[in-house]
């Protein structure tokens, strides 16, 4: 499950980061026009992408656990901070958070983090 969650991050974040960088029309509709806040969002996404790639090659279950917990927290908070659940980014955040929550549950059940 840890590998699956890391791969999910990678496969989702590569196109998201590219569309944010290229200022793609669909991303502008979902995330708004480029602003400093959107640039900060891109930096956060790139950080998660790099961390996920690194953890895929240098597996550290405690670091992966921390990454997934952080992602779950910010993704679950996104409907409240964006003030809608209808935004496509919010919807995908909640789906990914659910997947990562299953991963966290499996890590705890397997007693893989002490």
C-alpha cells in the first residue's frame, strides 16, 4: 500500500505540476489565475512529488507515514479553506486522502511503524 500511495502521488502530481507551470486553461478554471498563492501551491506539490519519488527509491516507512498524514490533513481541510466541495481539486484531494488513509490503516495494522 505504501508503494501504491507513493505512485498515486507521482502519477497525479506530474500532470498537475505541468499544467500549473504551463498555466493550462483547465487548471486556471480549477485553481484560478496565476497568483503568488498558486505559486506556493506549486512549490508544495513539487515538494510532495520529490518526496514521493525519493521515498519510492529509499523507503523509510516513518517518513512515508508522516508524508501521508500531512497530505490527509491538508486535503481534508481543503473543502473548508476553499469553501466548497464542488471544486475538482477539492474532490480529488478527498479521494486521494481516502486512499492514503487506507494506506495509513494498513501500516498501523501491519505494525510497520514503531
